C-alpha cells in the first residue's frame, strides 16, 4: 500500500500549505504521480476535485480565524491565497451559507475535516462467496455517438439529448450500451464551480462506426482499454428516503476498487483515463414524459492495466 501512503503524504503537504496558494504539481510529485493522474485518482476516491477540497479546508480554517481573532476580512483573504476580499467572501458564503461578518457575530460555522485515505471493507454489495461480483472487460477500437453538456446539471441534459436522439432514430435503442463520464468529476452541490462537463455515449459496433456521423450526430472514438466492471448497488438513501445514486455509486466503486487490490496482475490506471458509468435503461425511461422518475441500473467501470 505504498501508493496509499504517498497519497496521504500529499494531503499532509496540502494541510501544511493551506495559507497561500497550493502548488498542485508539487502535490502530485509528493504522491509520485503526474498532475493529471493525481487529479483523477483524487476525484475517484473522494467524488470531488482537489481544488474543491482545498477550498473547503481553507473556508473551514478561515471561519475559525474569524471567530477566534480580530483579523480583517481583507487580511484573511490574502492569508488563504485569494486575490480579493470579494472573491474570498463569495467562496466563504458558498460553504458557510452566511458572510464572514455574520459568522464572526454569531460565532457559528461549518467545518470540513482533513481527508486521509485508508482501505475499508464495505458490506451490502452483490457477492460471490466473499468477493464482489466483478469482471474484466476490454474496449478496443470502438466508436460512439456522444452528447456533451457543460452546465449545472449536465448529466440530465446530456442523457435527455441522447434519449431523444435514440428514440427518433433507432428501433433497438433499449438494447444498446450507454456509457457516461465526467472528465473532471461530478462537482458536489457545495462546489464553488457551478458548471461541470459530462458526456453521454452510445457504443457503436461493426459498420455503424465507419461513417463520420450517425443520423446527424458526430461519430468519435469510444474510451478504450481494460476496465474492472461491477454492478452499482442502489442501497444508499438521502434524508427524504429517496435513493441517492451518487452515494450508492461511490460506495460500490470503493468496493470494486478494493477487489482490484487483491488482483496481483493488475493496477489502477488513471494516467490518461477516467472511470466510466454504464447506464442500463428500461424501455419506459426512453418513452416517459418524466424520465427522471424511471430508475435506471448502473455499472461502474474502473480503468485498470496489467502490471
């Protein structure tokens, strides 16, 4: 587990350098990783970007400074690496739900504790004996049609566009394979970055991928390589008793990842790749007026490589 120790060393470096601006290339260097690989690994393990994590830690510490010292907001902004008190105040209010002056007056605030990584064995997943139900799958030389969205809820927009296109042009739309991914991770609701990017893909086979477009939609290369694939068990719920897909996917992905640790011939591969989410849609989802009310099934695809 040396790599896990290196990841924790990188987090310790961040913790010691929260005052000012973080050198993310140095963070990746400490983790013995490229910056891109580190960013993808961190997002996979935490479901947030490294930038979001740093911001949450800074805002947590800044609130303690406000409550326990007489420091001015303009000085606090400079202390935590913000170029202006206005930018600092916006970030502060996004996290705490109130401006710095109110936190100082009331003496209450949110906290976000430092992250550390460790391996835990989780229950509640589909198992064969004592192991999760997973398989290795390889994608090579496949094409796909894709719909990209960059907005506050890009997943909904991208899949709705895919759904409308598929119903209009295909007879076998419910039998197709649909893959989604967020290149830079799904931003949490408390993220300072309102927008993020998401792709919804439908894999093509045989002669389908030979043309530059399919029914007016551009054909491009599909993700490729080896993946460890496992079902997502929808057993996490929000406070309203509704299935929390994000939390369920995160829990299942952690179990799939832990299964990979027992595979001596394989290692995780985030060098130039990211994890994928396969969506298994029922016919009702394609035809519904409110497709968000039709529950899909999911599989998590973890990029791996042979050692």
